[in-house]
């Protein structure tokens, strides 16, 4: 069986345009505090979610928007949740990091690594109550250093739980390059814990789709968990307003208050050797360099890559329909605010 | 005296402590960015970014302290400490007792806490009551720059484990990082006196376990800490305009609780109101009531706390946190309203 080119493109496009709308609302101050996007990792989400059916579960991390959009959650109710409205998906109680959709067996957490145990529990319930149904856990590569996630992979292997552990690897944990704080290889680690492991280029939704299909089928057959490692880039960094990206984008504005204290600290008597200080500054520059590189999706853009598989007619038709759908959702969700002028 | 922000005061103390004692080390997630100045001065051997492995690096902090270091372990937000509770509950808090007093754990755990900027119930908790419940821990919650610096110094000097809690509304860089993200179109009810204020020219430790009476009045005693303390000060000001005089106590430390100051002020006013940003049940506010009862102080008691999971929606979040309106309403229940002043209380 081959993937449906247009359907996967539509899913990714919907997620992307929706999150672009969310970004505008966030920029305008309608959405409070943090906002973690899935932009850049849509190829991974779409390639996995396409295999899920009623009764399958999703354990989401703090980037739960895209998986829910792709499972068909009403865009207005999601937007209203982000806006903190009483008629949002979770009555404005959860916000974007804590999204829950019981009918989809989808639960989120803002605690890094928490999707591991959550997926195991959903999978255990499936073993008892919904034979053949699976649970998917989404998390970043930095979460792989969280004990509860490693324990979950072992638990899933030991109990042959129908789990697909989806590791979305952008190489950075907030501002920390993951290689710097990670021992060994993640796929080997997962294999060592007893899971089947596979790596894939996350910017190619077809590649993800094919591997996810095998992983989901293995799980449905009762053959235990798979660790699906997929690479990606996230142009917005950790979250909207990522401090590294702010420095990269507007170095003068962002650094004017920071440089003085930094220079003073770096040149103060008593402290590390000159070499030690130089290494610190070098590593700060290295991290800024990584952030700068990351912000350009370029050939790593899963949506762009997929768009080339469509005819221009198909692409335009899809884009137009989705653009209208998202715009309508924003109008509806914002209607109340616009009327009361808040 | 000079003026500093809450965050700058803490950094000033850390700079000094790290420069004078090479055993003081800092580790935690993203400290190269969050503590960039310390990182630039003291290098990566002493300011070390960690993997997202709270249970491992906080557990390691306990034995690093037992092994002779003076670690300051950062758990970005107190909500995340739940992942690493074993290190505190079963180890940091127990080593001194288990070793018959022979071995102590000079560990500082630095965490951001508190709400008021719309980040939802998993990133805005206080949790200081829960952390204070296990014997062997000390927990401090400064409400202004001078105490932030003084309590950090005391925490570093302390021979036992101390959790240093930094309210995000008081620490400008946390608000910038988690709330604004570079935006300038949002407002937060930041208590100015808590975010920026006078600090001593030379730092001395602020004694852990010692509350501070900030205002004296004979009608009611308000007990609080952190941001809620500032809400009490504002409420006290409004009560005073109507002839009701409040004593306001800044606890500064949750455990060990300053029972002496509590009892002394409570016995004078016979009315005690606790404003606590932590959960109401099984926590600090109940502990204060029990302390007063055990001391046989006949006082009317009320509390303004967080009752349930903090709502993401900022409008409901404001209602859920201790605010001036709720404090005034609770005061109404305690203070006999004088004729002609009844309109002063409900807002």
C-alpha cells in the first residue's frame, strides 16, 4: 500500500496554516505565555497519525496541536482553548500544553518525557479492552534522557505493549545541543531496552509513513513496541519568542542589556581560567549559530518537500481550501473578542 | 544601599559566593543560557548544563554535597521537581537523621515558582507546602530583592538542604522568557517593590526561619509570602484608609516556620488571615492554624489560597490566585465592621 500523496499534504498544510494563524494571535497578545509549535515536524506527525484509527490512543507532549488537528479536532475549539475561552476544547482550563480529547484517547503533558508512561498505560488498557488498538507517544530527543521515558520503553518491551515511541529529533533541548548531554545513540539505547528501533528522515512524510505503518502493524499484531526515530528542524526553536532566535533575529535590540553584564562577568577577577572563559563564550556563540541555522527550514521543510509530489493544480486547490478553512476558524473563534473589543 | 532587581540580587550573591568558594557549583537545564553571566565567568566545569534528567541530576546533587561540593542545583520550574522527588524526600531530607547527625547535605535547590502570567496549572504551582512536609528540608520564598540575595547567601552557607524558590512575577527574566517572549502587548500584575528594591552594599545572610513584620496594626494579622505578600500589603493599605489597621508578616521561610513571630502577632490582633499561593488543603495555611491552636492563641482565622488546579485562562487564573479582592473579602469575615465603614470591605 502506498501513501495518499494529497491527503498527507493536506494534513501537513492544515497544521502549518493553523499554526501560522496561532502565531499571529500569539504575536497580537491574544494567547498568554508559552506557545510550542509543531512547525517543521509535520512530516513526522502526519506520517504517523495517518495510521491511527478509532480506539487508538495518543500520548502527546507540549506540542500537541498538530496531532490533534490531523486527527480532526475542531479548529475553533482548539483556538478557543488557546485563547482561554470557556467553550474551548478543555474549557480554557488546559491551554495548548495540556490538551485532552477523551473521544480520541488523546492526552497531553507539559512534563518532558511524560508521554512515555502515558502511552504505556493507554496500550495496557488496549490489551485488556481494545485488542489490536495501539498507543503512540510523541516526544523530542531531549526527552530520551528522562528516566520515566527510558523506563517506559523497557516496560513496553517487557509487557509487549502496543506502543510506537515517536522521537522527534531536532538536535536541541531548549537551548542545549542534545549531543552535548546525551551518551550513546538513541536507537541503540531503545534497542538495548528491548524495543524494535528504526530511523528515518522526518522531513520526508512518505519515509515516515512507511516506517510508521510497519511499527503500528507490529503493535497491532501484539509484537511489541517500536522506537521510531525521526529527524526534523524547528524554525521557531523551542517556543515562540525563543530567546536564542530573538538574539539571532535582532542582535542589537536583544543584546543591548545583556552584553554589559556578560562582558563584566567574563572579565571579572577570580573565576575560571582564560581558556575556561573562552570556552564558555565559544559555546554560547556555537549555540546561537545552531539556532540561526535551525530557523531556516529550507530543504528540511516537510511541507515543501511533499508539495513537489503534487501537481500545481492539486496544490493550489488544497492550499486555497485549507486557507479558507483556517481563516473561517479564526474568524469564528475571535468573533466574541472582537465584539467585546478585548 | 543600592537598588537591584530581584534577579540581579541573586546573581550578585552567586557571583560573590562562587568567587570566594570554589566548592560552589551550579548545574541544571540550560544554565549556560539562563545563567549566562555565571557561565562566562566560571566556565563549564562550575556552571554545567544538564540533560533533561531531573531525577539523576538532583539525586547527584545530594551526594555531590555529601562529597564536599556546595552544589546549587536548578530545577527550572518547581512543577518539574515532581519528577525528582525521591532525591529530596528519601535522600536529601534523610541523610542527616540516618547518619546520626554525622553527615549533612549542604545542597541548594533553586526553582522558579508561581503564577500570574497564564502558563497553566502545570507550570505555575507553588508547591512549597508539599516540599516542606518532609522533616529535614528547609524551604525559603523571598518576596523582594534584599531577601532574595540574603536568603540565597543563607542557603549556600547552610549545612543542610535548602529549597530556594523564586517567584516568576518577581524575576524579570523569567517573565520575559516564559510570558512575553519578546512581546510588549501583555500586562502582568507585578508587585514593583518585589521586583526592584534596595539591597545592602555588603551581603549578609538573611536568617532562615525568621519572618519579618512589615507593618503593624492592631485589628488583623495578615501572614503571607512571595507575591501574595504584596497583595496583602495592598489590601492592608486599603483597609487602613477605612480605619482598619493590619499587621503584615512576611514569612520568608516556609519551613522551619517562625512560630514565635506568628504567635506574637496573632496574640495581639486575635485575627489571622493567611494569604498563600499554594494549595489550601494539607499545607502551609493549615499548619499556621495548627501552630496557633497548639500555642492556645484564641484567634479568628481565615485563609485565601489556591483551591484547585490553576486555570490556563488568565481571567480565571486571576480569580484563583490570592488577590486583593479575595483578601479584602476574607478580612471582612474576621474584622468586626465598624459602622459607616461597611462599604470599605467588599470591592
